[in-house]
C-alpha cells in the first residue's frame, strides 16, 4: 500500500510565494511549512508507529500545511494591498512639491485582490476543503483496514473462515488508496489555483501600474500646458512653478506654488480668482515700472510669489539713477573748483614770494648806504 504519495504535492504547495518579497512573518510561516514537510518525509520511515497512526499523523500534518499555505497567501495579499495604497504617485516629480490626492483615493478603493485573483483563491479554498474530506475518508478506510487485519489474524489462528474478511479488507484498502489519490489530486488543484491567483494578481498589478503611469503622464502634460497658458497672462515677468519665491538680486519673476496650481486645475472658483490675481500682478508690474522710470529710478529686481493658500508676496529693489548722475556732476564740479583754488593759491604764493624778495633787496641797499652797523658789547 502506498502511503507517501502526498509529499510531492505538498512540497509544491508549500513553495508557493517563495519568489515573492518576504518579511519576517512570511519567512516564519515558510519555515513552519518546511518543518511540516520534513515531518511528513520522516513519517514513512518511522517503524514505531502502526499504519493507522501513520495515516492519522499524515492527515494532521497535511491539514497543518494547507492552513499555513492559506495564511501565507492571505498575508501576501494584504502586503500587496498596502503597497498599492502607499504608492500613490503625485505631481511632485514634475513640480517639486504637490501631492496627488487623486491617486491615493483611487488606491484606497482597491480591495487587495482582483476579481480573477479572488475567484482563484475561492477555488483553492474549496479544493483544500475537499482534500480534507477525502483525507477523512481515507483515514476511516485505513482504520477499518487495520481492524480487519487484526480480526483476520485472530480468526486464522482459531481456524475460522477468513475469506469474506479478506475480500472486505481488499475492498477497504482499495477505497483508502482511492481516497488518498483523490486527496492528492485536490491538493494539486489547490496548488494550481493559488498559482493562478498569484499570476492574476501580478498581471493586474502590472496593468494598474501601466494605467497609473499613463494617467500621471497625462496629468503632467496637462499641468505643463496649463502653466504655459498662465505664462501668457504675465508677459512682463518670468513665470515659474515652485515652492518659494526667487531670491536672486536681479530680474522680474512670478512664482506660483504647485499645490495652488493643482487646485486651480480642479476648482473653477480657485482658477478664476487666481487667474485674476495673476493678471493683477502683470498690471501692477507695468504700473510700478512706469512710475519708477518717471521718477528717474531703475528697477533692480522685482520677485512676486503666490503661495499654496493663494496669498501674494512681493520683494523689490529700485535704484535712484538721478541722484547718481547728480552726484557725478557734483564730484566733477568739486574737482574743478579744487583745481582752480589750487592754481589761485599757487599764484598768490608766487606773488608773496616776489614781494618778500623785493623787500629784502631794499633793506640790503639801505644798510650799505649807511656804512654798516656799529656793534658794541
């Protein structure tokens, strides 16, 4: 009688999901499955157990392996669900800061298993239940076979007729083998169904990823196109998308926060209000520029920023070119006056020197006329 035929099917079943990314919980279940399979292999060589005890133990181990496989598959399905919910691509990659709440909401509606995957899982569960039922039948038949073997041995020892019991034993043994074979077929079907569920799940995930990629690319193109339209509303400045205003010490810019840009695309009222504000920035920039030029000043830089809440900020610096020109003229005039003053000072010094020299000559002539000085001590 063959009683170790369950090994191959259960080994294949226990390896389900090994190529999946595993965490500590999954590895723990897989280790338990491996231990149970080892016990199943060692059971056939156990000479201390009777045939009936081996069959009961085998059924117990097979049920344990089936339950562990179901736990592993459910855990992996929950992990895939959590990954899809957490993934949620956003517009940040293009704009540098805006989150995409739409993808997150779409992800939250995902049930974790596709329709095909759920169908396959139900089919696997049904097969496992049927395998358990066949296992129960096989155990019952093998238990009856053990009883008949004992009775035949006892009757034969007393010289009683045992032909009918031998016939019944053969029939019971055949039924036990049929039930065991049916159980193995059921477990194989369960294994195939679970593999089908995993394949369906991978296909659905890939399809969802491609769809999300197309949606995000479409949104990116749509956002870029809308930004181009807004740029036309402010031709006097450089239009930008960013999380903060420009801090450069030159140029004229208008920066809009990416989250506000997303709101403008999704909310007609916000769109109208913010487009009016952007037009106002253009008008204010032109007005300020004309006033600055009329006053003889020059704009060094003017940077406007509209934050995610629609609040307007602006920093600017101007330069008084008229005062700079006047200062240059005054410096030239002071330089000229200083030069003239220096020349006059030199002329006066020369005149004074000539006067002193003339006075000295006159004094020397007077001394010679008197015949010198009379000096006494």
